[in-house]
């Protein structure tokens, strides 16, 4: 039986730049950084989470939605916060680019979208207490 989500791949054009963004700016931790005959295998993760993000080298715009879309466009990754407005201030001060000047309330809590150096959208969310409990 399947037991866990192990990796999710994020396509990046420069692994070193992506590593700096995800660790120094977003605050994730490096889990694997191994260079072998097939290239560099690099992963980062939220501290304490079993899910790792593979920062995989690939041509620009790989994995990006095609064309302009109206309305909200979610990121390829959703990261959860227990205090998004506080985390937003910290991340903004670290230079993380956001699509809006401040997080916004919505039906399920609080949200804002960030972008990594390769244009991968990262959705940051804080759940409403009621939404998180199923009430």
C-alpha cells in the first residue's frame, strides 16, 4: 500500500539560486544535496515535514501554466502557516516577492501568493480554525 507523499518536483533553472531562495528566504531546510553521475539531486523541506521538494534542473518556464488566466491562480506548492500575516512580514523582509501588498482573508482563511526566482508560484495559506477541523 502507498504510505506517504515522498517528493514533489519543482523545476528550476539554477539549483544554487533556488536553494538560497527556499532555505534563506522561505526558511525551508536542505535535506539532500548529492552530486552523482546523473547530476545533482537536491531536496528541501519544511522543518518537521516528511514531504521533500526536489529542486530539479530544467529549462525556463517548465511546469508553468500556459498563457494568462483570469482570477486567482494557485501555486504548485501550498505551504501552511499558523500566523500568515506575521510570516508574510518576515518573508517580505527577506526579499520574497508576493503578488499582493498584504495577505487577504478568503472563505477558508488567509492567503497570499509568492513567486520563486524561476516563476514557480507558492501559495501560502492559514486555515480558518473551523475549516481546519471540518466544522
